[in-house]
């Protein structure tokens, strides 16, 4: 009798544990920007969970990363606040203020450390992901005349070898930080050929770090396997296109680039095209004409398609699908007004789209291009699926 009772109790505990842990893989955390909260949507169950995680601070340009064991998420906000989110209980499980103003965060490949890029006072802060304690602060300064002045830091990513990489805006310098050594030393400080870098990204294979510059049609490219060779410049100009204006003000955030097949797809501010670069040589290949000014280019997991969103009232409700093989637009879909973010589900069956002006999150079938579900949200913007835990640079 006791054995039976014990088995019943153990079975009940196991089922309860599985129920508690279940569903994490299909949960998507969506920033509700104006209210400083996160909404949670389950794309398998097609339902908005009743919980809201609130009190998260200024969520403009908020970024969320996830621990490799999917135990926690870490949300960095514009007011320098890093909140740890318990992914099972769907509640905040710790908070620390790293600065007055932060812009990006990344988690080390071993999951032990969080790095946040700071605008004010300027630098890179490294946290212990378990205790949420500040371990190191690398102040970012550069020489201006006879004095040293602070520089904003942005574009922080994780890189192979348990490293972090970031860029100094005013300092025009790339840092490579080793997170496997005591003190998290800055092992490389590499000057960029151009001034005013403002954002950066890492390619999905973890090899190249790409930096955009204000008022420039060129990007700086660093091969992280050969950092000693320095930075090379890559042009985004179409040699066959006539330009009525001068240099672009800046490119969109470089996280909006798509790397698919043997190509790199680059949205260009103020132009109705994608620039296409060869993934091996980084040489300009061609332009793809679009219906408007592109903002995000998001690759399908199959790398056969790239989905593009737009700015401008005439175009911001639309998504265009680009065929990676033909390098041409294959379809145009109307989803919702003022699309702020898109992401594919892990196996590429659906696309999640936040439409800020319509206050909705949409689930779009990636094959039929039909909208299969939508939920009402307040000022939705960033979409963060837990599968980001298994991608380089996120």
C-alpha cells in the first residue's frame, strides 16, 4: 500500500513538474512599449497568456536574451535596467541597474555572464547571470585633444570562444572581450577606418562582426578569426545606380540584416531596394527593387526566403517576400500598420509580426502567406522567442 501511495505521489509530482516546464519552447515574449511590460503569446496553442510582466522600465529598443537551459530571460531596457525573467513562473526574478542608459545586451556562450552596452556613462558592464551581481565595468573613453572623454557603447554580441564584441560610437573602436578569463580583459581594441559607428551585428556563423557608420554608405568588417588583420571596408553602393542625394543618414539597425544562402541582404534607409552582397567575398552583387523603404530583412530558417518590412505610411503595413534563389520579390502581403518587428518560428512554419499602430500581434503562415491568428496588444514592438538562446550573437 505504501509503495502504491509512493508511486502515486511521485507520478503526481512528475506530472506537475512537466506541466510547469511545458510550453516554454512555444512562448514568445512581446514588448508592450508604452506600458513597460511584456506580454506572452503561445504560438502552438494560439493564445495570449493571462500573465503580464510589468514594471520593466523604458522599453524603447529593449532587447531580451535567454539562458542556454531556458531557465531565465534577461531584458535590458533603455533606462539601464536589466530584469531577469523566470521563464516557468513568468515573473521577474531579479533586477539590477547597470547604468543611466543602456542599449543592448548579450549572454556568454557558457551562459554564465551577461554583457550590457552602456550609453551613459559609457562602457561595457558584465553581470553574473546567476547572482545578478556586477562583476566588471569597462569604462569607454577616448582621447579628444588633451583630455579623455566618454564614449557610448553599442552593438554588443556574444561570439565563439566565450567572447563579447562591442563598438564605441565616439571612440570609433571595436572591443573583443574574453569572458573565459578573470577580469574579462579587453584582448583587442581595433580602430574603425571611419568615424561614428552606431550599430553592429555578427553573422550567424559567428565569424564576421559588421559595423555601420553614420553618414556613410560603407560598413566596417572584422574577421573574428583573424582580428589582428584589422578592419576592411565594404561598399553598399550600386555602381549602376544614379544617386540624387548624398550619403545616407544611417542604415537601419544592423540586426535587421539577413544572411541567407550565399548572400547578405541589407535594407537601406531612404532607398527602395535591398543591397545584396556576396557572403564569401563581401562584394556588392546587385540591388533588389522594393515597394518602399525597407526596415527589417528576416531570413527563413530554410534560407530560401527573406521577408522585408517597410517604413512610411503608404508601405508600413506590407511585407514583401524575396526569393533567395532568384533574388526577386515573389509576393507582397498586407499584414498590419506600422510593423515594428518580425521573426520566424524555429522551424520556419510561421512568421510573428507586431503591428504597432494596429495594436496587434499577427501569426502568418509562411507557406500560404495567410494570417492564421492575431491577438490584441498595447503598443507592441520587439518579439523575442526563446529559440534565441540557441543562436550566435543573440
